[in-house]
């Protein structure tokens, strides 16, 4: 095998890692916002991702049945709806359950795990136990060949672009918007934030809903690279928690760096090792680094 062929294979494998990075980053962003702001361990985060994926599938199915001429245009609208449905679901879960369990992180873990199981059963009952895939528009299919022997999937480039836009949007919102100001004030000192008139309960609810909405967008992105089933979200929830823990609680920069590192390590090692061994290698490296730096790559002050 020539050097050029090895280089092309390495580049394509690296780009496959970028596709995984994009999904992990969107999932990790939602978790980092929720955990950093509220101290809530949301075990149902993967199911909000599944809500987004099923939204795209149902949008594809309904568009194909009733308006086939709109199939090339439905996908961007489905992404917006995925965010909206996951946002509403997160708002209702926070209002009905999470707000009663603040300052009890282990209780939130158990409660959201129960919500996760209930949502999985709802998916099986109302949508079906089999994995499904949407009909993607033609502009998301195929690949781009910048040089002979190097093919980069168009859907991967789209997912990476979507992730970049969402990540920049979250960073700008946290630093420039009134919601971001309230979040930062609440994280810094909740008692003082209440004293100056910030409705921290409303801020918590909005933050939880936005985090779930971002997970819904991750699910919409996921439909371009994989099929969706009732337990699809569980495939990413552990890696998402690793991203947040490894990067540092409440550190969005840490979330970006750790998502990239985990995705690339796993993708490149899968080229040389079996999938299970690649996962073991990735986890071993994370454990080793956390033993040396328990606070994560980028420590950030969180609410006590």
C-alpha cells in the first residue's frame, strides 16, 4: 500500500472521528449546561436525543406520504422541531420532577433513570421496537472527493457544520444574552442571584429545557449516520458523561476538547483494533488522565 493510500485512509478515518465528535459534543453540551448550572445528573438525556431522532423520522415519513415534493426541504425544519419537542419534554420533566429534587444529586440520578426507562417503553409502544431510518434528502447523500481516493461523506460535513453553529450559538448565548447572564450569576452565587431579583427557579427550568433541546438536535444529527431505535440514546449516554467528566464539570471549552479527544482516539484505534478493544483503550486513557487530574482537563467553579 502506497503512502498516498495510507494518508487517504487516515484522513477518512479521522473524518469518521469528527462525525462521532459532532454527536458527542452536542450531547455533552446539553449535559454540561444542565450539570454545571443545576447539579442534576440527567440519566434520561439519551432519550431526549432519541426524541429528536424520531422527530426527523416522523417528519420524513409524513412528508413522503403527504407532500413528496417537499422531501428535499424537510430536514432543516425537522431539526428545528427536534429541538422544540425535546425542549418541551425537558421543560415538563423539570417542572414535574426535577424541581423537587434540587441539592439531592443521587435522587436526580435515580429519578431520571426511571424517566429514561419509561420513555424507552413509550417509544416501543407508540412507535415500535424496530430500528428505523428517515429518508434523507438527496443533497445529504454521496461524498465529496477533493483528491483521487479520498471520499468525505456529505452528511458528515453537514453534521460537523451543524455542531459548529450550535456550539458557537451556545457560547454566544452564555456570554452575551440575558439568559446567559442569569445562568452565570446563579452558578456563581445562587443566594445572591435571588437577592438581586433573578428568578433562579425559572432560570433552572429554562436551562434544563435548553440542554434537552440540544440533545434533540444531536438526535436529528444522529439520523444522518445511523438508524434509530428505542435504546439509541443509551449508546451515547455513557460517552457523553465521560465527555463532561473528562473535560471538567461546567466547562464548555473542556467539553469541546474532551469530545474531540475521545472521538478521535476511539475512531483511530478502531482502525487498528477491534471495536471493543478500542473502547477499552479509550476508557483506560481517560481513567489514567483522571487519576492524574481528577477535576478534569479544564476545572471550572460550580455552585456549592
